[in-house]
């Protein structure tokens, strides 16, 4: 009788343990190693970034990660029921270890009368949010993974190319250039 009692308790405990899914937590850490800068425009529907044709009245520049390292950590609590459940009940957190925390944009060709080749053009750049709305900003107070900026003035020349310098926290100073765009 004692043997049947012990077996029954073991079976009940086994079902209880199998019935408890494990708590898995995935944490991903992303670190920006280098950035790239691209000129863009709004398309005829007002959607950006548009890289096919460039409207001189709707130009912007985006500075975003070009190279990212990723480190993923998995934390699993122990349960006999690990194999009884699909791994669909995980919690995932993504953290950025650094940011692009300062920018300076310089013309390589003359932009307009006030900004000849080699000029810093931070004064004619506006913050551009994900909905296409712009606002004034201090470009050197930005701290983000990626930056979208819109020109507040129209270029007077047809050749556009820019040098972008700045700092990635932890990684240090970066220098990059946009590709040459010739407006038609």
C-alpha cells in the first residue's frame, strides 16, 4: 500500500512539474560600431525616405548605424516541463549599449550663398520625426540610435554631397560622407 501511495505522489508531482512552463528571458544588447549617412527626399505622396529621385524642396539626411554588433543572453529557469512547451512564451528585451550623440554636417560643394563648400550646415537642419513632422533642435544635443534631419532651405546648386562627423558613445569619433547626388 505504501508503494502505491509513493508512486501516486510521484506521478502527481511529475504532472505538476510538467505543467509549469519555464520562464525564458532573452536579452539582446546592440552596439553601434560605425554609421552611414544618406541623402533622401520625400516622394510625391510625402513619404520618406525616398532614394530614387530627389526633390530639391524636400531634402533630408539620415544618419544611422551601418555596422552593429549584437550580443544575446538567454536566461532559463529550470523545469522538468521544458520540453512539453514550445519556446513561444519568452520575454525579449533589446537594449542599445550606445548612441549617436553628436553630429556636424559639412558641405563638400557649395550649398547656397551662405554655405559655400566646407561650411557647417547644422543651422539649416531640422529634426524630422517618424510622421514627417519637423521641429527646431540643437543638433549637438541629440542622443539616439538613428537621426533623420530635413533641410530648412533649398540648395542653390545641383551637386550635393556632405561630410558628416560626430561621436558614437563608447566607440568614439566617426567621419562619413554621403554619396554624390546631382539634382535634375
